[in-house]
C-alpha cells in the first residue's frame, strides 16, 4: 500500500520542481538580457542604469536624454570635421555618429523584455543649428522634402529625406517615426565616411564671400591711397587702416582681395579677410556697417539688405537677415522716369516711348532769313538813290540796326532754349517710369563706358565689388547711402522734383551704382518666391527645436 510520504516523494516533489522551473528560467533570461544590455551600453560608451526583475522577467533601463549642439567650428575644428569613434548602434541614437556639445536634461525609463527592444532617447537640438551644421559638412537640401514639410508638418511620411549627400544619392537627414518625439518633429541622421565632406577652409552657412578688384602693381598704390578713407573722411593708405586687409593678402592681379562676411539677424556681424587659415587674420573694422538695436544705422541696413539679396540670387539656401519690407517695396517699384535717364545721357531717347514735345524750327528760321534778306535788299536799293553824305549815314544806321537785331535774336534764342530746356525737364519727370532692373541694365553699360566698372563684370560681380568697397571705404559707404536715402525719399514723397533731378545729376556715378544694388534686391524677390530657400526658411521658423535620433 502506498503511503503518504511516498505520494509526496513521487508526485509532490516533481510538481514542486516544475513550479520552480519558470522562476529559474525567468531569472536566467533576465540576467542574460541585462548582461547584453549592459554590454551594448558599454560598446556605445553610454551611461545608464539597468535593473532586472527576475520574477517577472522585466528589465528597466534608465538612459539620459540630451540636448545637443554643434561644436565650435574653429576652436574644436578637429572633432567638428570628424565622425565619432564610438557611435551608438541602438535605435534612436543616430545622432551619436557626430561629435556634439551635450547636456543632460533628464532621464528616460523604458521597460523591455529583450535586448533588441532597447531604444536610445532622441536628443533635442535646434533645427536651424542642425541644418546649418549638416550643410556645412557638405549635405545638400532636398527641395521636395522641405516643400512637403512646409505643407504637411508632422504628417510627412517617415523616411522622407530633407538633406542628401553631396552626390544626391543618399539621405543624410530624414523624417523619423514619432514614437519618442512628444509632439516635436522627429528626425534621423546618417553619414558615411565614404561621402565627400567639406573642411574648415570651406565657407560656412550664413557667410558670404565678396571679392574686390585686384590692384595692379606699385603704380596702383597712389590710386589705392586716394580711394581709401577712414571714418573721419581723411585720406589714409590701406596698410595703415585698422582693417588691414593688405597685411595678409597679396595685392596683385592673380589674387584679388576677398572678404568673408557673416550675416546675422541684425546684419553684418563679422568681416574677415579670406585665406586658407582665417584664424590668422584680424577682423576688419565694420563699425560703420553695424546695425544698432534701434535699427537707426541706415548704412548697415542697406549693406545687409544688398549682401543678403546677392546671396539669395546666387542660390544660397540659408540666410539670417530679413530685408525690411519698405526696402523690398522700394526695390520692386518703378521709380525713375525714362526721360530723366535720357537727360542724364544714360540711355538714348530713341529707346524710350515718346515723351517730349517736338519742335520744327527750320521752316521758321528759313522764313526769317528770307525776310531779312528781302528787307536788307530793299534798304540797300534806297541807299543807292541817296546823296553820298545821306547814303553813308543810312548805311551806318542799317549796320547798327542789323547788329542790334542779331543781338536781339541771340537773346530771344537763349530765352527760348532755356524755356524749352525747363519744359523738357518737366516733361522728362512726367514720362513713364522704368523698372529698376531695366535702369540697372543701362546704368551698367554707362558705367562701363565711363570706365568705372570693368567691361567683363555683370550685374552681380559689379555689386560684389561695391560691397567690398563699402566695407573698406567708410566715405564711399556714406556717399552710397546718401544717394539711396535721397532716392527713396522722393519716391516716398510722391514723385521727382527738379531738385531731385539735380541731385541725381550731381552724383550721377553714385546714382548708377545704387541702381545696380536695387536691381539685385529686386531680383532676390523673384528668386526667393516659391523657392527652396523660402521653404527651408519657413520650416526653420516653424520648428525651432526637433528630436534627433
């Protein structure tokens, strides 16, 4: 007969063992998973806290969430231009492929059953900083991606590329799933060491390179001294200026001097002579072009507007400064009557619509001459019939009368010409107004004819030289801005007056220069409308901070 202890021995013990097996399995599985997670964290140089519940087979992992920003481009240039040696392989950690400035902003706890469920928290980063950094490395924007992001926002499908590799074959920055975004725009980044990358010699975003004119040998030094002014208007040789461009850049035809300009939200912030190593240079003096908080520095506003427009029309996809609306409106307005351009000898009258009164003086002058000849012939016949004494007296009277008539005729002609000149000026100022681009086209031709602009320069190159001069020649800047302000003033006042015409005539070369600048600003309006640059700028405005992982 089977006793109770036997039953416990043969039945109870195996059942007890079977009940403990799941606990043993969970313990072993949990410890193995924890070990794998910790190994993954060590491999990626990640700091985190890992805890395992051996009874329920639940693993908790606490990983820090970071806010990141690009390194300093010049002070940390080695790390800036290199990929990270130990990038994380965990999903959500794509941002670790680069070296960043990091700051812990919190911890994210996640519960997992298996190691492949581990996710690295996405990092927070400024969208503009991120895009600028990737563009600086050599990525190029995808117009379709930014157009979709601008129109659809968070509804853009995951995987949509925003930035591409230099060969446009691979996605550098793309839309990521919203799993860990907390309502932010979610992005993922990728970079391969096989891709072409720029270096610290390249021009970063928000910087514009402008090149001046080469100075041709020793003979040009006197000309250089004559054209270079300090802020007080006194003549000063360039090598004595605080901006010291010539201290580093060889002045010859082969290497025209160039300047790197950084354009910020408030206009020009930095100007540095261009060279293979910008860190060797002193910054140029730009106090005459800086915009104060009250935005009262007109030269700074005009300079920032023109150089921003020049960058926009040159297919620059990222800029900081916003050209003021009044300047944009002024640039796209038709402001100068075509008749005034004729009076200034900038264009031929045959190229304009008919605007002036036509006079036909030949018939009238012919009749006057015939009448004078007839009267003189009759007087001479009467003189021949007089006695000699009376004849001589009559001849003298006729000659005196003829001279006085000639003087009166000259005075009448002068008064008539003055009246007609005044009338022609009034008609010129009432003639049809021309678009700034058309004015600039003829002004450029006139400047080339006058020898003040190189024959080979187009509109953009001519404006680039003007901007270069504005940095190095404060007096030239003052003259340019004085003309621009005067031009804008009479446009805002309702039209041109005689005094305004005389102002243009007295500073005709400066007027031609400023017309080139306005044409570039006008061209930027068309270039930015509906373009990639406008879409990109709008996306950066909407999404200030994004999640990158």
